[in-house]
């Protein structure tokens, strides 16, 4: 930073007013922790520095003024909207950092029912937008588990994906256009054209940019006609995960379009599904289909036939209905402190790591992770996984694990050890991708050169071109800090 901390604070106050520059202990602590530092909150540990300030932005113009100033004095800026991300995306590693809180930019600007688009500021919670469009019989189609706590800017910046993605797509399929502010304060807009062929698609500079290139201030997303009353659903017990993989492969490659496709192994299943029971090596697979009644029913009939042809035992809709009702309960536990209380009582830390691979590689990756990771992580008390987002060419796996932590101050190191162990298994395979939708953050970024291979040089050049002074969320996209 080119000026003293006092001088920087004073400059920020002059730009946006004193009331929008927060320096209370509570604001700074909140500013330095992402959600995957929950264990730290539970045990009241402080292993990361506080930022200089949390600066609230109420308009695009304020974002532009703050970025321009921070670029001139060279202070690190971490943009934040919902604050729901993990993977160290929001972690402050350098005290000469401000958190730019864009949550106050929370206006829905336009719901265009004829052209099927909604435009809103970056701080609009997705749940608020979804509730608003549902009043008109529409849906955003975007439904991550963090629906109640994630906001539009962060959803684009992390390249997020929703639970019904197999029908509606990820945010990259839903984003029409946006407004953003570059580090030097320039405001740019990508217009909402249905499709264009004029060079590379510039939306992709912002999708998954993790706050490392620009601040997204406004987004326009697609809308869909919503037919919840016509949803088809069905659950099946499969003889093994292997049979489940084959069934999902056939469903996806034969052209069916379910909205939810999930396949759980026994370990993961036991934590999720009330009254349904499965045997030791069995797996549970379920689907929902959406769209107009005839479309949902036709997809459902095709899926049912394929699931049964793979030995699937139809077990009705009870498990699916249970999942639909309880699928986002975890947010409540995070918000009301239950999750922190459970950490304190059990000293067991739980988290997930999401990866993807082609159909050919995914089965072996699943088996390798389940067989090899416990050998490296002695304090692992549970490891399982499920498929939740499938494609014509492959699928993802969410690995879910619990680790017993001996000394709370070591938990982050222990969490990183298991994330590393999983990613190392995945990256042995030609189509293995070590991050499916949470972002690399500062936690997995050391894998970026392997993940991107020979194209990593482009990412480095892009960062340098868009953020030449290196002020945007240092340590994401390109490794900077020690792991
Ligand atoms: C219980 C739970 C369940 C989850 N389930 C899912 C899921 O199903 N699917 C999924 O994809 N993710 C999921 N997540 C992860 C998280 O919710 C997503 O990454 C979400 O997109 C983050 O949005 P946010 O508004 O909270 O962003 P934040 O946490 O505020 O920020 C995330 C990143 O985006 C950057 N950023 C934020 N706002 C801006 C902006 N305006 N301009 C530029 N950069 C910005 C930040 O610097 C940071 O790097 C889950 C998280 C939790 C806690």
C-alpha cells in the first residue's frame, strides 16, 4: 500500500462518508472469515488478520470511486455480497485489505415477462428475486442449496450452479448480460443480446472471476415458466454406485432432461434421507422432471424405464419429497448457530469437495477417493459422496466428509489436507476437474496450474491485463499466499 493505513481510511471516508466505512471489531471479524472458517468462529479463534475496513457500497458510482482510489493507493479489495462462499474465497490474508460490501445494492431493477429476463443489482438475494418472479408464475431456474443466503453478484462471480441445473443449466447458461466496474474505476456493460458471435464471449471474463478481476454491479438473468404442480419425481435403490453411474450415463446420453439427478452412496445417504433405508453396498438414486406437463411426464417415463433396466428398484417419491422439503435446512443451522454448537460439542468438522469428470473417468475417481483418501487422513470419521449435476459428457461428485479435530487451531490445516488428498486423486485423470462449482478460492488455487495445464498462462496474463496493480482479491485465480 502506498499510503499509511490511517491515510487510506481517511480517504475512504471522504469518498463514501464515514457511516459506510466500518471498523468495529465485529465488522472486521466478519470481514475476514468465509463460511468455511465456521470452526474458527465456533472456537473463537483468530488465525487470519482483520481487514483495514469493511466499506459499504450503495451504488455503481460508489464502487467505481472506491476501486479507482484503491487502485491508486494499491490496497487489496475483496468484493462481497452474500458472504456464503467457502474455499477461502473471502479470506483476508493481508491486513492491507478492504472488504467492499455490495450487499446494500439490493434493488430488483426490472422483471421483463415478455422477454423472460430479470435485471437486478448485485446485492439482491437470489431468494428475494425468486419469490418475486414466482408471483408471476416464473422461476429463475437457479436454486443452489445456498438459495436463501447467496446474492446475485456472488453467484455470477463463483460460477455457481443450482440443484435443478440439469434442466435449467448453471449460472453460465442463465446470465444474459451484466454491468461491472474495472479496478481503475471504468464502468462497463455487456448488453442483453440473446446470442452474439462477435469474438469471445465477454460474460465469461466475469463468470467465476472470484472478485479477482472486477466488481459485478448489475446482472440480468433468464426467466422460465414455472410448472411446479406438474413435476415428475421418482426414487430408486440401485445395487451399487457402479449401476447408478451407468443408469445416469444412459439417461443423460440418450437425450432425457431431468431437472434433478442425484445418486448417493450409503455413507452420504445415511445423513440425508429420513425414512428410506438402503443396504450396505447399495445406492439411492432419484430424479425430478420439470417443464410443461407432457414434457415432464415423457422425461419421467423414459428415465423410469432406464433406471429399472439397470436393476433399479422403484421406491416411490417419499425420499424425493423429503429431499425437496429439507434440501436447504443447513442454512438455518448456519444462521441460528446450531452448526457452531455442534462443532463445539462434537469437535467433528464436516465439509464437502466438489469435482467433475467424464463418464469414463468418474467411476474410477470415485473408487480411488473412497479407497485412498482414508489412508492419508487418519482422523477421518466419515467419507461418502453423491452425484448432483450431470451432463451429456460426464458428471460431478460432491465428496462429503467428517474429520475429528484434536486441536481446534489445527482444523484448517486438517481441512486443507483432505481437500488436497481428494484433488490429487482427481487430477491424476485426464478429464478430472478439481473444482466443479465452489470456485478455487485461496484454498484450492495451488492446483490452478495443473487444473488449467498449458492454458494457465492465459489466466495469468488476463489477471495482469485486467488488474495490473494486483488489487483485486489477491490470492484467488492465481496462487499468491502460502497454502
Ligand atoms: C450451505 C451452503 C450451500 C451451498 N450450496 C451451493 C450450491 O448448491 N451451488 C453453488 O454453486 N454454491 C453453493 N454454495 C456456495 C456459495 O453459496 C456460492 O458460491 C455463492 O455463489 C456465493 O454467493 P455470495 O453472494 O454469498 O458470494 P460471496 O460469498 O459474498 O462471494 C463469493 C466470491 O465472489 C466474489 N464476489 C462477491 N460479490 C461480487 C461482486 N459483486 N463482484 C465481483 N465479485 C464478487 C467474492 O470476492 C468471492 O470471491 C453453498 C454455500 C453454503 C454455505
